[in-house]
C-alpha cells in the first residue's frame, strides 16, 4: 500500500446473524483513505457507515476482508493496539475529572511523564480554545464545550487516525455550524487523518476533502464534495446530496429527448436526466429553445425562492432563484415560462 494512504479496507464484509437470515451491514466494501485528509462516510441510517467505522476502530471484526492502517494489517488487533482514537456521539467524558484531567487521561494511562502530560494538555486546550476552563468539571460545561474537550482528549496522544461518529448530532443548529468550521480547522492544524461519519449532507459538503456515499451496505461513490454534487453516478447519490430534479430521457442524435419533446445536451450514461434547481434558468415563455413550463407554486425561503413547475407532459421541475431585496421573485402562480439549463448542468445517470 502506498505510504500516502492512512486506511485501506479490502473487500470488507460484515454480516450479523447466521445462514439465510444473516444481514450484511457491509457488502464487499473496498475503500482507501489518504493520509492527512478529512474523509466523510455519508449515508442514511442503516447504510453501513458506522459499521465500517467500528471495523476501522476495532470494535467489530469483519466477517471477511482486511483492514490496514498506515500500511500495517490490523484486522485482528484490539482497539487499544490500533493507532486510532474515536470521538463518540455521547462524548463519554469523565464527570469526576476536570477538563484538563480529561484531556490528559489517555497520556497518563500510557505512562507519559507528568511534564509531558501537562505540556500536551495545555497545547490541546489552546487548540480547542478552552484554556480558561482547564480546572472546571465537565458537567459544568455546555454541549459545545464538552464536544471540544472530547476532541482535545482524542487528539492528545496524536493518533494517526481520528474517527468521529456523528459527534455534532446532539448540538443545536447554530453551534453545529460553528463546530463544522472548528473541526476542519483542527484537522488542518494537526494534520491528522479524520474519518467522519454523518447522515447530514451539509456537514459532509462543508468539511470534507473527499466523501464516500453509502447505501444498503455498499459504497456508491467516492469523490470530492464538488464531484459528488455535480457528477453523481446514480439516482441515489444525486437524490441524497442536495435537491435535484429527475426527468426520463432517451438518448437521440444531438443529445437526449425528454418526455415533453425537447432535446437537450447532457453528459453521462443512463435513461434518467438530473439537473439541480439552481442550475435552471427561467426565461420568457416564447424564448427560442426554451422548454415550456407553468408555475404551479412558489415557496419563499428568504435568500431563495423555489418555483414548482409543470412541463407539458406532466413532469415536475423545481427551480431555485435568488430572492430580490423586496422578496418578490417576479413570478406568479399559473404563469407560463420558459426553462433552460446552464451549460453542463444536465447529466444522465443510472437508476
């Protein structure tokens, strides 16, 4: 394995149960995570992302396949023999210890000298901006502060890999957004490989260098946030990452033909065309080359207004336009409009 890789899972299977009733939580998953990157496993509940994280951590053993960390085989090693640390959703802090004692706990258990424990603890608290709370008990902290303590404790031994199992899910929306920025900052400052598990697409897009999208125990696609969003390989990925439109399409000379009869340009392969709402442009109904549509509803979202459109063949489209300062997007229910796609926006995908 190349020395640029931090983790490799090879043909990993994890089955729960026996015989015909066995459930494959992971179904022949192979993945490579590079050193020093922020990698996110993204998918709905039950897709296998947490199971894969637990196999990397050593909390579960694979039914088949291999796990390598930093080039070394670790498939049969217990968690304490692997160069990884895990931050859980519950944080699992010690309430009887102070913030500083929590952060230095792992180092103390490793038998590090007191001076080193003190120095690293101080450095980690500075990293997460909690120096002023070093002597406080963790029960006296807010949820966001507890999350920072858990991060500092996990980072203190400087593991090769930090695993994060939906650590932001218990936080309110505003704090969650702040911590997304903080997590990325911590990862960049420490240079440690972060493997983050979430079902939240915004978290994945905000923080990740690369994303692995999972469904039904299988890895559907791996790529940068931009690649996943703009070039989804199938209908599941397209629908799970952001809002999108789907239209049946038939390849013809010069592009693909929609049910309404319009022929448009599209990249990719398959018989379903996908285009994001923000990549639609609304023009006059008689604009040459535009697809005829009718505005059925308008939904105001503050910065954006969503228009529910209906094509002549009955297919639905959603367009997103920026709301002007007045809040009036300039369209009305029942209005006839024309629809065009931004260059390169339309893509054919597999179901």
